C-alpha cells in the first residue's frame, strides 16, 4: 500500500509538467502572434475555437475518414511487411549485414524524392497515399527490428536451446519477446512517419483528406483554417504517440521486472 | 562489402533489363543508364549549379546552427532538471509532429526565400541534437567528475576537458542525425514550395512530366546523400578510434 502514494504523486507531477508545457507553448504562440499579427497567425484561444467549429462542420469528418482509411492501410502494410522482414534480416546475419547499410542509407534520403515515382506508378487517389505512407514508415520498423533481433543476448538463445527449443519455437518464445521493447520503438517511429507520409501525400495528389484540406486552406490563404487544422493534426499525433510510449514503457517495464526476478 | 555491391549491382541490372524490355513502361521509369546519361547532360549545362549551391548552403546553415544551438541548449537543459522534466514530453512526441504543417506559416512570416526552409530544417534537426546531448551528458562517468573536482577544475575547464569529450560519441550521433534531418527538411520544403534548389527542380520536372530530368535529379540526390552519409560515417569511425572507444 505504501507504494501507491509516491507513484500517484509522481503521476500527478507529470500531468502538472505537461500542463505547464502546454501553457508555456501557448505563451510562445501568443508572443509570435503579437509580433506577426493576423496575416500569419491566429492567437491560441481563438484557434481552439476555430478548431471546435471545424470539427462540427459537415465537410470535416469525411476528410478525417479518408485520411484514416489511407493511414490505416499504410500502417497495416508497413507493420505487416516490416516486422517479418526485420525478424528475418535480424536472424540471418549474412542477409542482415548485406541489407542494413543500404536500408540506413535509404532511411536518411528525403522520401519526397520518391514521391514522383510513386505517383507515376500508382496514379492519383488512395493507392499513392498508402504507398507513400509505407515508403516513409516501413524503413524504421525494419531497421529497429533487425537490430533488436540481432542483439538478443546469446545466453537467452543458448538457454532456449538447452531446453530443446528449435527454429521457430526459439524465435517465437525467446527472441521476439526479448527484442520486443526495441521493436515497439521502431513501430512507434514507423507509425509517426507513416502518418506524416500520408498527410504529405494528400497535400499533393488527393481529392479528400486532412492533407488535402490543409493545402486547400493554404491556397485560399485562410489563416484560421490552416491554424486550426494544424492544431488538430498536432494534437492527434501527440495523443497517438503518447499512447504508444505508454505501451512501450509497460512492455519494457515488464521485461525489467522479469530480469530482476531472474537475478533474484 | 562484396556481397552488398553484388546485391546492389544485381538490382540495378534487373531494373535496366526490365526497363529495356518494356516490362516497366518508359512513362513510369527510365532505365538506370538513361538516368545516368541524363544526369551527366544536366550537370554539363550548368543550369543546376545555382540550385545545388542554394540547397547545400541551406543544409550547411541548418546543420551548423542546429548543432551549436542544440549542444548549448542540451547543456543548459541538463543543468536544470526542473526544465528538463517539463520538456521531456515535448522531446518524446516531437518527431511525431508533421513539421511541414508549419511551412506555410514560415513563408508568411519570412517571405518566399531561403529562410523558411532553413528554419524548417533547423527545427527538424535541433531536437535530435538536444536529445543526444542530454543522453551523452547523462552517461558521463561520475568518477571523472569527482576527479575533476579533486583537481579543483572550474566549471568551464571541467566542461571542455572532461564533460564534452566523454559525451562526444553521443553528440556525434546527434550531428549525424542533424545532417540527415537537415537534408530532409531542406529538400522537402523545396519540393513543397520554393523558388530555387534541387527539391524545387525535382518538383518542377515532376509537374512537367520531364522524366529524364526527374530521374536524373533523383539519382543525383541519392548519390549525394549516400556519399555524405559515408563520409560522416568514416569521420565518426576515425574519431572513435582516435579516442580508443572501439
């Protein structure tokens, strides 16, 4: 019981820190507004008002649905293709060594470079959005998974072998659980990049979606609309990312406990 | 190394054959040899020099400023734990934020020139430098700090002779990320909206269905970015070896 109190206090402290952070960011935003004026910015509170208004307008939700259809598909493909590739590359040292530098080099190339290629291959509509999301998101998932699998402590695998586990059993019961925290980090980074990729792609060639709304607002130079859309996108990205961080902490916390138990 | 070259060479060869046989239509992709020929022709005309200069000046400015600001900010934040606790959630979610959403805002604020894309690249890379600096400072062995105190070194001497060198491997990781992120920031911004730069030329070629120029530019960017990465990697390895860390 005595453990609960400090834990809760810490959590309250964290919430307080986040509120403080939001207030500070709001103040910086307000200061920018004082300098730049209505031409460039809307003040924070007014923007929240616009955002609420936008959410209740009829043309908003179909666009959200369009973005999430593309994002969801892209996530399925990124994770579905990225995890097995990473696991295989991580387990096979030769393939991993051959592929990793190429993957890392590709990872640091600006992905917009491939955007025209994707449009030429997939045309306009849902397909290029999904493809561009995948191009952005799949690499970190593969790279993190490969590294995580390649760096599972040999002693775990030896123990598994000593217990008579072979092949897929070894991978499934030992290697993947041991690598899970790092794999999840890769998935989190991958999901963020997939989201950014989907939005960017919608900005150039789409008929619906949040990115499409954003570029329309830019072309109409509607500052309140740009600001409130940006705010909504940021809030969404932050919430999803925070949720994934919480999952990550849970998983790695469990791993740490297991290790402590083993040590004891 | 040989295997890697073989895999890469095989891939290029396969692409060449597929394009030449017409399995991949010319409208979608041109053969790699045609890309290379297009690139040579494009570089010969010299019309690209201005854009190359603009892009790499912007990248260099962004890298320089984000490394200097990032390392200093990292040291300040590390010194004040209260500030760090408040900023931690920001650092954790920062790279989930689509930073390009701010690009139109910066164009309105600074005008359609080099500054907005440098600002985007700076914002995109500075947090990576800060986070890696914090990581490095966290890992300075306590015994070295005690040693510095035993020798009665002042804060400045401790910082330059003990703390920074021992945090350096992490700071170098930050610099590497800053280079990659600045390239991404500048080229992507140019692709969205700019009046010059390689990214701008890319988007111009793409909008004009000028496939030869388009693929020549893609090839150029791939070669440039890979070369820069290799050079930075080699530089990192040399430094680490000199400090006897590997």
